[in-house]
């Protein structure tokens, strides 16, 4: 890898717990053009319980350690388990996801973003198709948490589905500024399909 990672995160999902054999996974994401892979590896593909997207984990065949992986929602991005660096001075995570699966004894540093804690109360509105109401409540939360990247992204999705194009593009822009790997997620997210004809959307996700 070269340069700084675009995101360092902790994932508490059950699949990561099974894959790592511990309570969570920690990974650093890099643009694929800043990663060079050499040597032997084998693949394991699993599909997300939520979206069904493919996630391809590449592991070293002699010891079984996962050395890098790719997800369907973030093309052009490669994730590397932080343990593979064997560097205690590696920067700490900035985001914690799947908090609902977090072991209660695991404590996250105060500076770590925990988007689900903000979004979870609004999830029933989103799942019921009440996109405008979910967006309105999300915007109210953003006044108190303006740098919450996960909330910015989810509000943009609800605004997109509610036909609020300009607001959705603005919140998506802010989410991408917070975490550049959101570009890949946005490019393939069906919630943002109403925005795809907009030149500003194509510019945000790096499409021509």
C-alpha cells in the first residue's frame, strides 16, 4: 500500500466474528490503484446477509490469514485487515459498524463514529417507505451531529427516494468529503438511482 488509508473501521457483524475467530474485524481501506498484490493467495466468497452482495476475501494458503478483501458495494477499493500490518502504532479506527452485534465488553474510543446509533431509530420509517419523514428527522439529527458521515449518507438516500434531488446531492457530497470510499458505495446504491441522471451525481461518484 502507498499513502494513507481512506477509512479505518471496526465491524462487529457476526460474519466478521466468524471470519476472524474473535469479537470483531478491523480493516483499513485503500484505493485499488494504491495497492500492489504479490505472492500466492486463495479466495473465499460470501454474500451479505442484508443486501446479498458478494464479498471476496483473499487469504494466504499456508497459514489461512486474510490479507486483503473486496466488497461489491465499493468497487475500486481494497480493504486490508489491520492485523496484517503487525504494527501497534497503526492509526486507530474512525468508524464502528454493526454495533447491534458488538460484544458488551468491547468499548469503542469516544472519537469513533458510530452511525447506527443515530440511524437505528429512523430505520423503521425507511423500511416502511416513509422516506420524507425519515429525511426530516435525519436532518434534525444532523444539526447536532453535522459530521456524522453515516447519517449524512442515509439522509441523502431518503431524500433521493423522496424526490428531494438538490438536498440529496448536498448531503451525499458532505458524506463523500467525510469518507472518500462512499463514492463506490453511492455508485451502486439503488436508493440513489433517482439521482443517476444528474451531472452532479456523476461527478460526485467519479463517473464520466
